[in-house]
C-alpha cells in the first residue's frame, strides 16, 4: 500500500499526521500538488510537483495509484476515480469514502455546483476542527493497521 495526497488543499494539520504515520509505519507517502510543498526529509515521504491546471494533480494521482492504495482528498470526483481503481479514499475530515456513499456525494456536489453557477451562495465547509483531526487520525490508523495485517 502507498498513500497519495491531493496536497494543494490538504490542511497542514492533516499533512503533519500523515508525515508522522509514514515515518512510523514505513509506508510510502507521496504528496502531489501544483506547487512545491515542504516535506520532512525521509525516505518514506516525497513531494511531486505537477504543472498548473485544472485536475492535473488529480489526474497524476489516478495515473500512479494502484488497487489497495490510500488516497487522501476532499475532491469527490478524485475519490470516485480512486475507488473505481480499487483504492481507499479518506477525506481530511476523516470521512471514509466508499463505493456505497460516493455516488450520492457526487450527486450532491453536482447539485451544489449547479446552484453556485446560477448565482446562489452555498457557503463553504467549516474550518477544520479538533474533532475532524481526531476522526482523520482514527480512520487512518484503522486503515494502516488493516494494511499491516493483510499480505501484499
């Protein structure tokens, strides 16, 4: 298993949790972004900068990931593509995105996008809080423990 991070919009607190997890477990962690993001010096952590552009980082993650990998993203279409390829998707808020819940999420995203394009302010998500960080760390730990138990 490898961990892929849609890093442009990933909160610093979540990256810090991921850095510690990669160091502790030895699982390869790759952040992919349109801009350079500082990462700790580690043989288990790397940063890949891709060209600017709509969905360039997302497309690179999908191209590189394999079944059984973990993708960290709040981007619902990216999560859907990752799930279709057999990966696990986890949002920075600790929400596990699955084959069962991704389609309704895509529908709601599209609905809100339509509302925004017609001039309706749908607001944005609330700031990441301690509960979100705890939920993320808990789900991440469960995923990493399961990966550790399963044969590669």
